[in-house]
């Protein structure tokens, strides 16, 4: 019996011992699994449970011009944060911080009174204020390094570069279009939590996975941009206009060298401006171009073989009726060659050429030039403009001289560059290179051919015609540059009233677009003046700005004159050289002759500019002859002007 009990005792001991051994072995295996195999994962999990991550503003790459001059860059600044649960004296802390941070005390009290473990008090605090606050050693108040966007050139190229929000995501311009490229990886700061998940204090400032974004190199040249902005501002102010646009493009490649809007804004303080001023009108706005469009109508007809430069068209002495509507020429002519249609800007000549070509063929060529579709420039918000698919009767006529359709400035210059470079439509672009944060090139953009629109021979013929515009008797002599052959075209188009949806009797857009040197174009330039007051003609309000931009840019680029430079002063400009063109909506709104009862003013002794101002004010069409001061006129001063009267003023040079 005793042996039996001893036997079962040994069995129980062995069983219990084995059980404990098994349990101990299980603990060892589990400990090995947790402490060795799962160590890193459990450490990360513990960190997540005991740490709180605060995301910091990521750094953005720089935007630079073609010469490496910064247009936008990120600067490092400290941002002030608070741990409200650690602040015992909210009112006292707010009273101390308010004058240092420039924030109202009551606003700070509201921020510091929340039941949160972390809040931002003020982002991007000036260095001197940071030093002062740090020296105070206020409980629950600290600083973290962040990145702030800064535009060192203030207003220069503001519409192109754009701006960012506090996020700091791009909101406009290149900043928006290339946001994902420029934006770096987000950094973050880590805070400590207790066992219950409550924040204890800031452990330290830890920036993890933070890397700067890529740098963008533009085709834009800051110097040319400055020239364009200065000349555009001058033109808008002198003409008392609503706004203006200017664009400079490398004719052969589509590179944008300058893109200006006026009025402009400061991207460092964009919130102070209206949304209208922040819009890049060069790409986002479309308008009726007026007579500058005649160039493309004639280029299409020449390429198609419909016309020859020497063909002569009856311009009906300035009045042409079609389908119950009337088209007017501001300066009546009986007959004009195709070249003279451009030189004197004849609406009637352009309309007859369009009729001869037909809507299908003309529309096809115009769409090939890019009208009615986006150019694909690397900027957000581009307008496609409007070009009707079918053009009948009066529509075909008005579109031939740039009314009844719309385009953007970038479309206009891109299409004009196709004529300048021998017939190739190039895709316009602004970003040429992208570099990583070490300066290594990760992307390089080459000029891109969209398609050939006309032959080199047709382009040469059209360019030759456009040279007559800036020559003696043309409408754009104010764009002529001594030492260079200039090809260009003036435009003065009526605007559609946004309320009545009809053509405004007074609002105009004056423009000049062209290229230089005409025989080997380097620059294609457009200047658009929106709603100039007084004299509204493109040859008067826009051509001088074109000249200023072209002349200064040619000198900056060290492009040598191609024709002998005159050694003597340029003689007085003849009247024919500044005869402006106007475009009618073909409904007879523009006066062919002054209405019955208009009294002839006394022009004797006035300069040509003064006469033009009186003409504009009284809506009188007068033929100007000669140059200098007004000496003779018909009818005499004070006489009522009748429809049959020939109204003219003759000028003679001053002694």
C-alpha cells in the first residue's frame, strides 16, 4: 500500500514538474518572440501609443528665372506653439505674449483656454520676437522650425510664379501647376504622452522624413520681365486704361521670356488683393482681337492659293453692305492690293478675301493656327477662346477682321510666332528644367513642334506685308525701331458690354503684335491695352509699348541692328503713319460720316494729337493730311457738317 502511494506521488510530481516545465518553456518562447522577433514592431507601437505627431510645414523647392535668379524660395522661420494643459496662468501668459507676437490679448486668451494638448499660437514669427519669447521661458510655450514661402522680387512676375497658402499648397501660377513637384516631404514634431494617453510635454523637436522639393528653372528672364512690366505699366497709365497685358516669346522655340499683367500684386501679401487682380489674364482671359487677326486670314488665303499678294480688291470707298449689315473702313479706299489691306487695315478687303476662301477652308486654317483651342502652356486656367465651327455671311466677314470670335494673348503670340519662324506652330512653355535638392537635373524640356501651319514661303510673304504696317503710311509707325526691320499689326476692337451683351459704343481694346528683326525674328511681342480712354487706337496706345519692350530687350540680348542706323533726327511723322484702324461689328454702329448737325471745330494751330483727341470726344471721322500743326481744314470752323462733305484737316511743319 505504501509502495502504491509513493508511486502516485512520483507520478504527480513528474506531471506537475512537466506542466511547469511546459509553461516555463512557453513563456521562454513567447519572450523570445516578443523581445527578439517582434522587438522593432513593438517599439514602434509603443512610440505610437506614447507619442503624438505634429505635422510641420514642408519645405518647397525654389522657382528661378533662366539665369538662376530666385523668383520664389522657402525660408526657415520659427512658429510658436502652446500646450494649453500645462499653462496655469492663461491671462498672464497671454498678456506677456501679445505685444511680442503682435496678436491681440483676447485672441490669445481664447486660444490658450482650449482643452487641447497642442495648438499653434502664431506661425512664422520674426527672429527678434522668437528670441524675446524664448528668454521668457514661459511654461507650455515653445517653438518649432517651419518653412515659409517668400517672393524676393515682390511684384515682378507675380502672375506667372503665383503664390501658396499656409498649407503651403500652391494656389496660382507655377506654384499651383507644379505643386507636387515643388512641394517637399512633410516633417513632423513628436510629443510625449503618459499611460493614459495625455500629453506630458514636448519631448524634443524631431523632424522626420523631411526633404525639400525640386527646384524649377523657368524660361522667363527677370530683366526682360522687368522691361515688359515697366513699359506696360507706362502704357496703361498714360492711356488711363482699365488694364493691360504684354507677352514676349522666343519666336523659334515657344519659350516665354516675359509675361506681364497690369495692375499686378504682391504675392507675399496676396490676401489683400481682389480675385480679379490675382488672375493671370494673359492665359485666362479671351477677347476679340480686332485687326491683328487679319494677318491670319490673309496667311490662310495665301497658303491655300486663293489669293496672291498683288491681287487687287475693291474696297468700296469704305462702305460695304452684306446681308442687311454694313461694314465700314475707317479710312475709305477704292482699291487695295492684298498687301495694302494689311498696311491700311481694311475691314472690307479682309472680308472679301474671306468670302473668296469660304468658311470651311478658312476655319480649318484658323484652327490649325491654334484658335478655338488651348495652347497647352504649363500654367493653370488657360482659356480656349471661341471660334465658331460654321461661319456664314456676316459672321465670316467679321471673323476675318477679328470680331465675333475671341482668343487669349498666349494664343495670339503663339500663332504670330508661327508666321515669324517660317510656319511652325510651337507649344509655348515656361518651365525649362527641374532640379533635385542636390542640383542634379531630373527633367529638361525641349521646344515642341505642334504642327506646320503654313509654308516658309507664305510666312515670308506675310512678314513682308506686315513690315509695311510700321513703315511710312502704315498704322503702326510708333512701333518702328531705328536699326531694325519690324513686322507687326495694329488692332482696335470693340468690346462686348457685359450687361447689354451688345458691342459697347465706347469701350475698346487697343493692341499691337509683331516680331523683330523681321528678316530673322528673335522676339514675338504683343501688347494689349484694355479700355484706354481718349485715343483708343492700337497704333497709338499699344505700339509705343511694343517699341519700348523690343528696343530694350534687343539691347539687353546684344542683338545687333540689321539696317543702317540713322545719324540724324527722325523727321516728323506724317499723318498717314498714324492713321488708326477701327473694327465695326458690321451693324453700322460706327459712324461713316458725322451725323447731321455736327459743327466743325476750329483745329487751327493744334497738334495732331490734340486733333485726334477732339475727334475721339466728338465722334468725328476726319482725314488728316501732312504733319506738324493744323493749318487748313474743311469745312471751315463753325459750319455744320453734312453727310456729303469731305472732312479733312491739313498740317504743315512748324517753322
